[in-house]
């Protein structure tokens, strides 16, 4: 029997790669889509290629989105805005990229419709995250409704579902799930600076380190700072 298809928004980071593992476990044929939008941490595109190979996918679509770089307005797309490294911000940080997930899900929808996929996976979380408005459950619900109003599939008595399985999970809980699935975290990258050695100080690195420590596990990617992985007690979720 032919497997149902799922499009996975694959950044090359920890969360999206966990979604690859979840989608595989749930029996879908994986069709990852990766966006090269001129991000400072463009290294994630190369890691996404390796992750796609790890899961032996039939097709890995890489989409150039230079206009997000041209628009700027984010520390990830504007070289004049520096990535903060002084702790996880509570407000919407400078690493917020305007309309990023809105754009990603729109294009993933087009891909899903053409490929005959009825599910799109995206690795957003509303728990351990940097305050991005496009990671909230209400955005995902609203986007799914819009997708089904705006597509031939949606108006033909079929639906495209947007799955965000990590949306209510902490980073520690996400990693715990991924470790149980054998997700190749050694191939992922999370650091906003995009260097070979993760900085360990940006929001993304701090949340990732916290998640592995909560699991009493050592992150398999190298850091440019010394990280003590020997914890006696788990961190709070």
C-alpha cells in the first residue's frame, strides 16, 4: 500500500528534525522543504541536506527566498543588527523574522497540494521559544483555516492539515521524544551565528543546552564554550 505523503518544513534545526522523526514514525512518506532566505545561520541549509539524506527521502526541495534578506528587519537577515548573547529574551527579540512562518507555510501548502500531501509538519513551540508570534497555537489554527479556504484541495471537500506536534512541549520534552525516535541530532544546527562551533550564548543555543541537560544527555554538536553536561537533577520544564 502506498504511504500517505507529508511535507515537512525542515530548517536543519533541532525542532524541525524532530518533526521528521515524528512524521516517519506516524507512517508518512517524507517530503521535506527547506528555505534558503539569506539567513545569517545559512549553515542550517547544508545540515538540512544531510538530514534529508539520513531519512532517505525521495525528494528534498530547497527554495531560495532572497526577498526576506532584502526586507531585513531581523538579526538573522540584516548584517547591521547583532544577535544578542546575554540571555533568553522575554519580549519579541531581534531574531524575529517578519512573516517567516507565514511565508514558509504558504509555500509548503503549494508544495503539498502539488504533491498530493494532506499533512504539513512544522516544528514550532509555544513553550520554550523566543517570543515569536508565528509560533503560537492561534496562528497555526488560523493558518490551517486559511490554507483550506485558499486551495483547490480545501474547497474540494478535502483538507490539508498543519501539524505542530511540539507546540505545547518544552525543549527538554521535545528532545526526549526525539531521542526515543533516534533523531540524528548530531546533524542538526541551532546556533543563530551559524559557525561550525555553536556559540552557546544566543537564545537558540541556551534553550538547546537547557533541553539536553533536562534529559541528562550530552548534546552531540560542538560548542565554542565549555558546557558542563554533568547534572544530578533535571531542570524544570
